[in-house]
């Protein structure tokens, strides 16, 4: 299987005043194209740092990172932005929708600048929100808002979807609906999906689970039989 | 220090940029207030003290020639405190190495020091001694401009005979604080001076033994000046009296008064504009601050802080800004006041003129600053006081947006989602958007209105010097002459055309109003002078009746078709009734014109010419001036170009001072408004901007969301600013117009362009400075936090 990301000896040090925080301490990793990956671990174990680095929001302090044939470590800000624009869809715990734009317009924010986007309506239909297209975020429930965020992330047909606690602010029922849309994108569009979570149950839907501890991948678990999100025990 | 006050200090420090931007606008208000009131006060107090100390007279009168004993009869008029008679004689000066015409007004002084009115203050040297026949004191401005001092000698032609004058002193007098050569509208100290000479010496030089031609008097408290003037006129009528007049018609006093009136107008218009903008700024900044500090307010109230304590905390924030503004503005005002006072001291000659201010003015400035800040804080204070702790500590309801007008056209116009973000945000905060637009518009309006003064002055210059005056030289005669002197002038080499200029002193009466003036006339085929109306068109003299300048018509309250009563002063003292044939919208002075035939009907005589207008061959100028200097009938020569240059010099002087101050002031408003709007916008949208960056928008595209909204608001402010400026400029030109000048409203396209440019540039630089924050946006941190 083809590799999406290949990283070796990735390190990240944050300096705040006198103190140094080692967020990543030499992480080696390979992410295959079309894979659904779950990153588990306690707070501060380095999951988010890694996700931000592979998503081009942040740079490693040391190590190498390639996306396909592109060396991500050597890119400047503009090139990183270009990389995100072309390849990455992000989903965060707090939806981060633009309150002044309707659901459809929030999706259009991405389709306006993407190379080969789907129609905003199509993306909303994929997450089951076709009827709510003209609603503003303030008029949607939390779960609906997060599905709009998913639609916004998949509308540009990105190679990779990076999700940082996508269900952290949701109850089980709406959380599972969001996970279903992620699984659907992985299955039907072949999108590589990486999900950070505290919820161990979610690991059941992954093909591979990376366990983080103290800035390292402590253990990799391969799941031969990923389950449907419906079957997850929350 | 209490914890809450510590928070106040930290908040001020954290928001120092915004606080300073507000302080800047408030300081501009304080500065202009301190500046104009301070200069006004300095001028008034200095003038009043000078008048009192040197006994500036209350009533003045001139006549052809009267026996000195008339003074005692004038002094005997009830209500007159003291009267003094003098000889005033124009002299032509022959200065080595200068062939430009130089003139002096020589005044007699009592050699024994018995004068009590319009006293000369000596700056250097001494007064003329009794028995000295050629000693003079010269005025300080003239001495400075010509590098003269005690011991120097000047050749003068007084009353037709040449006299070598010896300067024994340099002085100043309260009746010549502002001095103008006849026919000039701007002082030119190198070409015109005021001299004082011993009475006996001047009597001898002018063949006026025991005679005078001018007198001045002071009034007893409570005396009616109109009564005294009437009685003086009756007494002087047989001696060619040209009508007594009070201080308000005294040239030096009137010009100074005019200046004071303009300062008043400035105080009334400019500081309020700044105060208004500052109030708005405090309102929007404090409003935003209270929205972001909602949770803290809730917490503080939960701890037991009272509503009053919270409200006063935010009031203190506004007042702290006002304190800084009041101090900085006062300092700036004093500094500018000193600069402006120095400028005044060049045109108005006082023995001392220092910028002085009273604590009352500073206190007033501080009160205005505090008042504006407190007013702006009111809405925020109320909101903070009303928040209940439980509500305040829960997150605020999400802002509700609605599709508006833009959506109806937006999609068709190809609006992107970013476009909607901008327009909906503006519509979501209509008040704040309106304040931004109004603030920027006001700054532009203020700049426009100030710059328009330059246009106005230039329009006046153009009308007065280029269109109305077409002669190269004006030759003034020692006394009115008949035609033969004109022929003599025409024969001089280099003279291309000669036209007589006539003027006779009159009193015009209409209803119960009366004005002293002169009726001016020109021949029917005159080419060298014209009357120019507001549109720049030349208006012909009326066949019959009088033509009045707008100023004069307004003063008398007459309209075309009314009949005025004309009383000739001096000469035959005729009385006639003449119709007002027309009114001309002139800019300079209150004037009355008539055709030559009309004038002759009034004087019952072929009236002689007081001066002649000459068009000359420029190549022959030097030789011609030398010849004119030697003609005994010629009192003086005025060059139009020199006067015009002097006028332009004055405009330029003011131009640089004004440009410096007002471009700064107007930019201060624009910067203050745009900076605060941009910072608020940025803080409200930091999350959205970070989201856009995560989604793959470049920094430049994200910056556009911020700048786009500001650009739209500033663009909207441009037409509003033009309208406000147009209106403000009209109000200000009207307020600045006086008896002496009527300022035309004549904005040029360059003024519009320049105002727009300065404001756009200030706004753009400020917005860009704030937009640089996009570069430092921490995408990760912003996204992890819930607002």
C-alpha cells in the first residue's frame, strides 16, 4: 500500500521563557493512503502536536517528514498553506464555523479555493444536512455544527482528514453520527483519516491505533476487524 | 493598591495602543482649545494692557486743516475726557540703493512730552528734542525690515520738500499695532513705516503753523460716542473734516478685532469635532472591552463587588485616558500657541507679546476631555452594572447574523463567502460601523475645511490682484490733482496707459444706519480697474446711482433699488439722495462705487484724482520709479506685484503652519478611529481568521477579511467626508468673514483630492499596522480555545 506520510525521529520542543517542553521525542511513523487511524493517549502525550505537524500547522524542531514526495520540513509558510489548501481537511473539537456564514457558505469557504472541489450541497448531503444548508451556525445543534465542519473538511476532496477530538463536545448519539460521516469519507472517497480521541471505544473503528505516552508512540495496535461506528461502545 | 485598580492599570497597559489612539483624538481637542483660547487671551490682554498704558484714544477724526485751537473746542464737548490734535503727513522716502518706492506716515509729537494719547513706547534711543528740526522716531517693524536704528539718516520728501531725517529712536504706538500703507491690504514693513517727529518741526516742514489735520480723543465713562461723533463732525465740517469714527473703524484696531473673531470661530468649530469623535471611540472601545470581560465581571460580582464598583472601574479606565489627553493636549496647545503667537507678533506689533494662559483655560480643557470620555463610557458602564453574575459567567449567546440586502444582489455579483463575512459583520454591528464611517468622514471634513481656506485666500488674491487690479503701479498724489498731472505722467518713458482714480469721503445713511466710507470712481473707458463679483465677472459702473459691495450693503441693510442719503465729507459738504443701482459680491473691504458723472453730481465739481493707475513697460520700471520719486506731486507709488507677493508670502506662512497642524490633527482622528476599529475587529475575528488559515487561506487572503471591512467603511466615509467638509468649510468661511474680508467659498479639486489622499493614507497605514497581527496569529492556540 502507498504511503501518505513518512516521518522519522520527529521532535518538537516548545520554549516558554526559561522552561523547555518536549512535546515530541523522536517519533517514527508511517501513515498509509486510505488508512483510518486513531491516536490515543493522555493529555500532553504529543498526539495533537503530531497531528498539527503532519497537517502543516506547525513545524517539527527535528526529524524528517514527507508527504508523498514532498519534504514538509523544508516548506515556508506560504508553501505550507498551499499544502494544507490542497491536501488537508481539519476537524476540531469546537467546530470553528464562521458564525456569519450559513452551513452552505461555510462549505463554500473551502470550495472557493480548492482545486477540484465537490459542490457544497453535495458535501452537505454526504453528512446528511442537505436540508439545513441555509441555516446559520447559531441555528444548528452542536452535532449538526460538527457535521457541517466535516462537510467543510471533505468538500475539497482532501487526501487526508485530520480530526482533533471531533466528538469531544458531543453526546454519544451525535458523536456516532459524526464518526459515521468520517468512516463514510474514508470508505467512499478513499480519504486517509486520523482521529485523536480520549475515548478508547472509538479505537474499535480504526485499522491501526497509535498509543502515545510522553511524546513517543508507546505502542502500535493493528485492528484486523474495524467495526462500524454504530457498534462502538461509547 | 486595590486589586481592581491593579487590573485597571494592567488593562490600560495591555490596551495601550487603543487607549493612546483615543488619547490622541482627545488631546487634539484639548490642544486646539488651549491653543485658540490661549492665543485669544494673550492677544486681548496684551492689547488691553497696551491700550490702557499708552492711552489709546476712543474717537478719531481727520480733516484737511484746522487751527490748533479747535482742540480746546473739541475737548469742551460734553463727554470728552481729553482731546489732542496732531499733524499726520505722508512722506516719500529716498533710501540709498533702493529704487522701490518707500513711504512713511509722519505723526507729530509734542517735544516737551505733554502728549497723553496714543503714546509712543520707545524701544531704543529717545524722543525728538525741542528745537530739533529733523529728528524722528521710526516704528520698530520698519526699523527691523530696513536694518535702521538710532544714528541712521534717511532722505524724505515731505510736503514737496526734501529733508534729511535723523533717526533718534525706535518705537511703537497703540494706534499702529497693525499698519498698512493706503491702498494696501497686507503690511509691507520694508516699504511702509510710521514716523514720529517733533510738532514744531513737522509744522514747519508741512507749512501748518499752529494747525493740525487729525485729532483723537478719549471719552468719559458713560459718554455716548455717537453724540460726541456728531458734535465733532459739526465742529470740523468747516475744516474739511472727513467724519469722526470710533475704535471699531480704526484700521489697526479693526484688523486685530478681525483676528480675535477668527480665533473665536476656531474655538467654536474645531474642538467640538474632536470631542465628538473621542466620545464615539470611548463608546466602542469600552463596549467591546465589557463584552470580552463578561465572565470577569460576573466573577467580580459573585465575589461581592457592587454594580457601582464595576461601573466606576470602567469609568476610571475612560478617565485615565482623559487625564493623559488633557496633559498632552495642554502641552501641545501651549507649544502651538507659542508658535502661533510668534506668527502674530510678525504682523501685530506689541511692546511685548507672550503666549500666556490661565489655569481656567487648562481646567476648562481638562473638563472637556473628562466630559467627553465619561459620556462615551456611559453606555458601557450601564451594561456592566446591569449584568447579573449568573448570566455573565455563562458564555454569551452566539451572535445572530441575518442575510440582508447584500444577499439579494451578492450572488449575482459573484460574492465569495469571504465577501459575505465582511458585509454581514458590518450589518451585525451597525452602530460601530456608522461610528467608524462618521469618524473618518469628520477627520476628512476637518482637513477639507482647513485646506479650503488656502483656496479661499487664493481665490481672493486672484479676484483682488489679477481681475480687479490691472495696473502695474498706483501713484498717489500729495493732494488731489486735476487732469494736467495725468498728462504729465503719460509723457514719462515706459508709461503705456494712465487712468485717474478718484475717491471722495462720504457718510451713507439708510434708515437709522450710517457708514463712513469713500465713493470710488473710474472713467467710463477704464481698463486698469474693475469690480469683480463672486463668479469672477467684471461688473460695469452703473450709469446712475451707486454700486455697493455686498459687505457695505449688508451693513447698511440696503438692497438694489433702495435710496440712500449721501453726505459729502470735506469740500462742499453737499447732501444728496441716490439710488442703489447694484450690489457687487466683492471679497475685500466695504466699498462704494459710482460713475464719474454721478460723482461729479455729488461733489458739484469736476472732482480731482487722488491717485493714478499706470500700466507700464516692465523694461522701463527702474527708470520710471526713479523719475516718479522726484516728482513733487507724487506722494507714493504702490507696485501691484510687490503687494501681491506680500500677500502670497502671508498665505504661505499660514499655509505651512496650518498644513503642519491640521494634517496632523485630521490624521490623528483618522488614525484613532481606524486603529480602534481595526483592533476591535481583529479581536472579534481572531478565531475566524485562524480558521481560515487552517482551511488553507494565505495570510494575504486572511488579511483581506480584516482590511476589506475597514476598506469598505473608509470608502463609505469618503463621500460623507466630502459632504461634511463642504458644509463645515461653508460654515467656517462664513464665520471667518468680517468687515475687512469676505472669504469666498472656492474649494479646488486639489483640495478634495488632497483631503481624500491624506485620510486614505492615514487609514491605510493604520489598518496595515494592525493587519500585521495576522502574521503572528497562532492558529493552534486559537482553535483549541473556545472564545
